């Protein structure tokens, strides 16, 4: 029996609520101490019987966090980084010059920019495809060269859904790895490793923390493969590890993960249904609506909800969309997502030239406020156009 099959003894709600209780601490406190030391004393024989030597490769608080996340994703090992970008780029930095990777055409913009810039400068070959089209994906594969396929599902900010199991079969058939950015779904709604992914990635600044006060990134592996060991070495060599203080804050945020994700998912569905036929909205992009092209797959792949992210395309185009965002009072105009507060953003303005995002699109991150208040605020803003 693999480690993945035995890690989850309890339900996810129990694991996150008791995320502060991990083996290996010397305290009986309900909240564990934060280990801040950057260096550790050697034994008389010059060894490290504690298992720790220096703060750049490892730390007891980081290890605690990683243990919790390994259980949540039902993986074998996790690594915590100082940001989502640090986690994501560590994967690509562990490849070799000349390796070919495939990523979604529409995805998290900062990573897409990195892939088209720095990654190619370092010698990686990068292709972008419509990831929910298996035929398009297979056509882009370069036999013997394609080493990694990167999937984001639901994909920001159009919220397209990719069939993780299908893509894993395509990847593994050509000897490539599958990495899934599951930031929006979280382990509450989807567990990519159980669907065939080799590594799952989270920008933990978002839902895992949930309070807009920690930058963090997480990778969880299905097994400690040779490539995973390269990623560990990349984190150690480049100093990408998360700080102990932020790890402690992230552990605290995790304790309400299931409650926050489910509440925001319920509210997002109510909001999507409400504005689906609104006179000022040309379309609502949300995988929980039956007219969404990924609806049936989302029902199969996401359990307990469709996530707290949706987008509205506003009639009247770019200027009308920007005006709606300017008129809201309760929704906060800010980048990021997954916090307890609701955010709104005109993504095309943020991404700039070359963005594949329609200029009439507003991205909404639904928080845990009263959904009636959120709807009323949007209604008032839409009435201004």
C-alpha cells in the first residue's frame, strides 16, 4: 500500500481543524511554538542528532506545515516556499536546457510572463495550448523532448476546467510529468494527485491562508522521485524556503480552510445564477453553471462545490467594465484572491498588452460576507453604466 493511501485517516475537516497537532513537538500547548532559529548546535561528535543544521534547507515549523499539507493532498511529501511564484518556478528551474514544457494558453499571468521570458532565456522550450482540448495538447507534444505539462484548473480568469486524469494519461504516455496548479480548487474540492498528477502546486497566499496577510507557495508530490529531489535541491540552493513566522500564520489559516472554501463556493454559485441573465452582463464565467463548457467535468472532478472565483463580462465593453469596478463600495478593487473579503478586478488592465483576457471582463473573488450584500453592491454598480 502506498503512502498516499494511508495518509488520510481522518476527513479533511478534521485534519485542518487540528492542523496545530503534529508529532515531533515538545510542547503540550494547543498552539505550537514558532521555531525562529536560523542555525542549530552540533553534537559533540560534530553531528546533528536533532535533524536540523541550518534554516535554509529546513525548519521545524516549516516541517510541521508541510506535514499537514501532505495529508491534505494525500501525497508523499510537501515543500513550502516564500511565494506561489517561488514554488512554481522551482519546478521549471529543475528541468534541463532544451526540455520542452506545455502550459495553458490562459493561465496565471505572472507565471505565463515568466515562462515566455526568463524560462526561455534559460533554454526551456515552452508551448501554450487550450488545455481543455486533449487533441490540441497531443498535437503539441514533442516526443522525447516534452518533459512536463503544467495544468491550472479552474484556470484564471476564464475558469476553464481541464480533465486532470486525461492529461495525466497523455503526459505519462510520453514520459512527461504532470503538475497541477490547484490554487482555486484547493484540496477541499479537488485532489489532483489522486487523479494522476505527479505534483500539485498552490499559491498559498490565496485560499490556504485565506486572510491576505501571508505570501507562500506549496508543492506536494505523489512520490519522492528523482525530479522531486531536484526541486528540493533547487529550493535549498536558491533560498526559496518560507519563513517560520509565515508558516505559523499559514497553519492558523488552514484551520478554517474547509469552512471558508465551502462558504465562498456557495456564495459564488448564488452570484453566478443571479447575474446570468442580467441586462448589463453579457455572460457569466463560472464552472458551476450548466452552460459553462466545463460544467459536467467540474461536477465529476470537483467535490462539494465549484470554487469561489467567477468572472463577469460586462455589456458596453472595456469602459463599462472599468466603471462598474469603480462604482462598487463593498467589493475591494485589489489583485489576489481567496481571502475572506471579496475582491473585484479588471484583469485586462492589470495584465496589459498581449493578454488573452477579454477587455470587458471583471474577475470576482467571492469572500464570506453576506451574499445578499455582495449582490446588492454589484447591482448598484451595474446600474451606473
